[in-house]
């Protein structure tokens, strides 16, 4: 039985170039997935009645702020 492994040395010029090209794409994908997840959460909260929202400590006019609270500097 033969086991073979091929790898590029870390810091190789090709791997650095690939990382530079893929980084913006990767970051964009992460932002897209976060937005999709947050949109679903906003829709879920908007479907609740005011009493259920109040039980969670959220007013209807603060739903978006609540979902994106980690992005606001208040």
C-alpha cells in the first residue's frame, strides 16, 4: 500500500495570491448569510403579536434594532 501526500509550503506565492483573491468573496458570502439569517429573525418577530413581543422586552418599532443590536454603537 502506498500513501502519498502533496502540499504547498505555507507562504507560497500562489497560495498568498489565492487568499487575496478569495478573501473578498468569502467576506461577501459571510455578509450575505448573516443578512439572510437576520431577515428571517425580523420576519419571525414581526409575526408575533404585541403581547409576545413585550414579553421578550421588544417593542414593534425596535425589532430591527433588536436584531442588529450587535452592529449599533449606542
